[in-house]
């Protein structure tokens, strides 16, 4: 992680993350406004939290599930990965190809998935299945308009600038993500050279600091 980040579990309230630790099923993770956090789930993929983001993790038997509750969360999902991302009832999974992109809640509180490389299979809350390819975005969840169309995604100016800066300073891709793919998270990953690993057994944080507020 870089900057303020916290973890909570079913048995423990929020505590400040200060170092790399195992990621355990049941953990909740969140970042402060200038925090970044990277979670490495091994062969399943990688998830990165931008500032003011929050996720919850579970393992429902078929593999790890990351529920995106708030903010912007980038991902690399390996081909045919067991990992899924959820957002307001929509389930995001890879197919035969790896997928890079992000889920972000817009100003109206609707989660949107954007694919920057590869393709995704999205099971919408209403039950229909959609395939989202490179350069496309799709509104998700119960708050999304019925039959929401897949739209062409436009790269954000900040993403383009950060991606260019990352390329110039030689920052390498992390688990298949390009610098443009998740910009600042890729920079942080290259800087710290570490990640939190998903584990099936229980683990407690050894940091007693608590966040201010929920």
C-alpha cells in the first residue's frame, strides 16, 4: 500500500495497514483520499484500490470474490480465472482471455466497468449476460438503466498522463497490467515491489491504528 489504507474483518474493526500482509477471505479493505492499495491473488489476478475506494472479499467455494462498494478499483483477471468482481449485483468474470480494466462508481452512484485490454463476461443483476471488450464500458447494478448499452470508453486525461509518466520512468507492468491500464496503482506496485496475498486461513493485522470514521 501507499498512503492511508485500512482493513477490517468479521471479527475485528478497522485497523490501519502499515505493511504487506496476507489477504484473508472476509477481509474488507479501504483507502483514504490519497491512498493506494494492491492485492495480489496469485494465479487468479490482481486488484488495485485507488483513493477513497472500498471492497469486501469472500470465498464462495468456486474462488475469491471481490465486492466493490465504493470508488475506483482496477483489476487484472487471468484467463478463466476463479476470481470474480461484484458491483451492485452484477458479476464480472474473465473468459478465455485475460482482462485489464476498472470498476468505478460515477457521480450518480452507478458502478461502471471499463475494459482496457482483453474482454469480460458480465452477469447483470437482471440475469442477462453481456460481453464487454477492449475500449468498452458498461453501467452495472440495479441502479443502471434497463438494457444499458455498451459504450465506447474514453481514457481519462489523468490516466493518459500517469501512463505516459510511468512509461518514461521505466515502471514495468505488474501481473499483466500496462501503465496506462491502472496508472498510479501500477506506479505504486513498481515502487513497493510487494503485494498482499490471498489466503484461505485466518490472519490478524498487527497494527493497532484505527481510521477516523467509517
